[in-house]
């Protein structure tokens, strides 16, 4: 991941830019698959170096534990879980959950959950 970012991005005015597309890169999304957590310790260090927010896709990893005791969804800025019936913790129908320890993000996520079905509210 570090090598990929080093080779495919550049800095411009404090923003991380994709050299090929010119797009601004703000977020890293590690995906924990089959209950196995991504190497979050290394990825969090890389995210810090590249000033990226981290959104953990923990749809398949509820309850999974990282070396050192941290659980899926606990290390990134936001953790996302799926309760689709085929997932580790399947619900009766569709559903999901986001986790964060940032009160401002939590409020924004609550707002998204309430309003997103009705309008395009993702502005930044
Ligand atoms: C790793 C992963 N992320 C995200 C999703 C999407 O979850 P949902 O269907 O609840 O939006 C899935 C579902 O297959 C998944 O396996």
C-alpha cells in the first residue's frame, strides 16, 4: 500500500492527488474479509503519513480481533458493518451499522442515516 501510494500519487497544495486521474484522495478503505482483519497497524501508519481518513469495511468481520486486542471497526475513523442475512451477524432482512469515537462524525452519520434515503446529502 505504501509503495502504491508513493508511486501513484503526488502532493499539491497539501492535498494528495492521484497522478493518473488528478482526483483528490482523502480516504483509505481497508476491507476485512472472511472474519480476517487487514493489517490495521501498518495501514493506520500509512494513513497517518498520507493524511488519509480510514473507513473500515467490517461487513464480514463483526467481533474479529486484531493482534493487540482491538476489534474490527475500532481502529479507523469509521467502521462499517453489514447485517445482511449472509454476513457473520445476519439480520432478518437488510441492515447495517457504523461505529466511530468521533462525536461530530457520529452526528453526521446519524444525519446521513435519517436523510440519505430522501436526498443527496453527501457534500464533502
Ligand atoms: C466486504 C463487504 N463489504 C460491503 C458489503 C455490502 O454490505 P451491504 O449489502 O449490507 O451493503 C458486503 C456484502 O456483500 C461485503 O461482503
